[in-house]
C-alpha cells in the first residue's frame, strides 16, 4: 500500500468515520420501529440487521425489514415502508447536526493534498444539507450518498479522475466491498465500527490497514 500522502483521491464514509453517528442512527431506527411493529422481538431482529449491515442505504434496510423480516400482509407493506422512512428520516438531520466529529478527523483531512470526497449510505440531499450547515462541505470536492449504491458512488468518483490512485476510509463491510469492487485501497477506521471484529478479519486476510486513530496514519 502506498504512503497515505501519495494518493490522488481520498474517499470517506460518513457515519463512524467523519461523524460519531453510528449509535445515534441505530437508536433512531429502533425508536422509529417501536410504535409501528407490535412484536418487540421482530423490532430487535430488524435493529440487529440494521447494525450488522450498516453503511447500506436506509432504502435497502427498510425493504429488507418489510419484505423479509416482518410478517406483513401485502396490503400493509407499502404503508409501513413509508411510515418507517418518514419516521427515520425525520430524526436523521437533527442527529447529524448534533453528532460529534470523530477525534482529529479534520486535522487529518486538512493534511491531505489530493481530491477528497464523501461516499455514504446516508441519503444524499440530507447529507449535503448537513455538511453545508456545519461547514464541512468546504473540506470536500463532493458529497455523495444513497439511494445510489456505495460501490457505484465510488465508481462515479473514480470516473472523474482517470488513472488516479485512490483509497477508501470506512468502518463497515459495505465500505470494504465498495473499495474492493473498484480495485482501490482501503483503510478501516474502527473506533466506532459496529462490526469491528469482522473488519479486522477482512483487513488481516487482505493486508489492508486498520486504525484506531487518524494520527496513526502520520508517516504511513
């Protein structure tokens, strides 16, 4: 893996990488499902799936909840999907505005000379509004999110910079897979990951870097 400072393109996930928002979003989904699903065990199953597959879009998760994990009549599916999406989305912008930045992340980003982007599973317009409101958009060349798949977001970014060397920073399996599908390097940032052990195993098996602080990358 080249020195971190030598890449042309740097791609960051948002939740758990730029913002300490993973647990906030899990709590938001749990709170959204509780009044809509009478079976508490089903709520727990949905939240576990959400946690284990973090980084995928809310649209993916809600489809899985409604079509695979909840026992719903066909006539109930679309109204429940809409209710979950509305309830969850209404909480997300507020929690994004209150979420802490991960420690030293802006110092690390400022030290990088290449092009910098966000590729997130979060809804794109919502994320762009939050980044602008918090003044974070000035650190990036572009902020991209769902409903486009993360692997496709990465591909779109790479297409802007032909033959550029690139690295993805993430904390979820979808981040790793997005980098792998696009044949770029990957760094796992793990302090806030929901799947830390799985990420460590992937990194070990594929010789990717894993870190617990941004400062670890100084000189790497």
